[in-house]
């Protein structure tokens, strides 16, 4: 099947930062594995990260923006890393 761009003037142009979430995030089950708060934190970190995957937002600022209290923020952050650790095979 050959695709045709219907309105070339409406093609998005990336200015400034750019981030993406690979399709395998859904296909490999990562999406289903995370809670809503874990997904929110993950999406935030993807959006604000630089080209090396680093975020320069402080922990306090992240918790404020996502409306997490400090303990909840620590818990959600640790849950994400536990999932990464288990999925990566490092736990065996």
C-alpha cells in the first residue's frame, strides 16, 4: 500500500525538544504493567528528558507538578525501577 500525504503544509515540524515512546512499550506489556501514577511519572520523565535520557527537574519539582506528596513520589519512582529491574532480567 502506498501512502499519500494529503496536506503537506500540515506536517509537524519539530522545534526545540523531542521525545518519543517506542511502540514496543505497548507491545511488550510495559503499559499494562504500570499503575496510573507510574505511567504519569514515566511519561513526564520521557517528555522532560534530554537527548541522553536525563531530566534536570528536581525531585521536589516533579512531585509538585504531578501532585504527588513526597512519600508517594518515592514509592512510585521505586515501583518503576523495580519493573525495569525485573523486565531487564537483572533479577535472575
